[in-house]
C-alpha cells in the first residue's frame, strides 16, 4: 500500500508516494541529498535546476554502470552453471 512522504531536496519540500518502507525512502532521500552536496562542492556556482540536472546525470551514470556489472555477473553465473551441469553429466 502506498504511503505519502513529505521530503526536502534542494530546499524544496515535496510530497511523494511510495510502496517502500520508511527506512528505504529515508535512504533514498539521504542518497540524493548526498549527491546534491557533491555537486555543490564543485567550484562552479550552479542554480538549483543545474544542480538537479547534474545530480540526475551522476545517479543515472552510476545506475547504468551498475546494470552493466549486473549483466556481466549474470553471464558469468550462467557460464559457470552450464560448466557445472556439464561436469555433473560427465560424472553420472
């Protein structure tokens, strides 16, 4: 069941709905706010929109890299499983 959360990112208060629990939502908000802080540490002065865009790009970059790593891991697992099945069949 969806629950409404009142959050604050980039000084903006928002209401969002989520099926996830309080702890998960809090972790997501903390993660996004940490990414915002990283952008704000840069020597350039960015307005809130540019900070939001750069934050989104950084998070998207991490996500896409993670998805690539995930695919590699699944491929390795599949390959190793096939080899294991082949060895078991040889022994049988």
